[in-house]
C-alpha cells in the first residue's frame, strides 16, 4: 500500500526529530547542570 508507506516514512521522520530534540535537551541540561 503506497499511502501506508508514505505515512510510515512521515511517522519515522517525526519520531527521529522528537528523539533528536530530547537528546539535544538532555545534552543542554547536562551542560547547564
């Protein structure tokens, strides 16, 4: 299913951005603390 594949890619991209943001926030928190 093409639509399902596109949705899956978009979902993966969002998850990657969220995890990257959390990772950056943890790095910043460690630097500040």
